[in-house]
């Protein structure tokens, strides 16, 4: 049994990037689907597909690499808030990852969003992970 599914999700992506896999398959949940959507919108992954015909549902993520240098788009993906120590941030305390070059994924009262979107909407929340 997995005690922290978000950490498992991030670790599967991290391991797939290190192994230079093109596609990684992850068990689906609504929170994982939202994090994947954000990664897609911000250009860290090529595409994703939710397979709803299989049980349990799975998310297939196509990882993104530079065509010429073959470097991955995701340099680092790290869990911040964890079950043993939750990290919450108000609007004034929202983190800036790599001075704005990376993103922090937040779970807020208005859904899952990046730190920049949370600043524009003037809300804080739980800091799930950093990506750059």
C-alpha cells in the first residue's frame, strides 16, 4: 500500500526521466490528473492520456526532451508538503522557484494551480511540489 500517492507519482516521473523513457504509466486520481494538466500547460510534458477503460484508471504521460541535446524538460521535480509535515503558504509567503523560472504546484480552495496563478487570484494553499 502506498502511503503518499503524490510522492509516488513524482518519483515515477523522476525515474522515467532519468532512464530516458518516452512514456510513463501512473495510477490515476483526480489530484494527479490536475497536476498532470498543469505540467502539460506549462510545457514540462508533451501530452497525457487518461485510460478510463482499465481498472484502476491509469495516466499515460509522454515525457518531453530537447530534440538536439536530448536533455529532459523536467530538470527537477520535488515533493514539498508530505503527510508527516504539511507545508502551507499564504499569498505573501508563496515560494518562487528558481526566481520565477520554475513552478510551485499548490492545492488551494479554488483547485490545483501554480504559484503565479495563486498570486493573481490572491489565495494561498498547500505547496505540493516544485518543478523546474
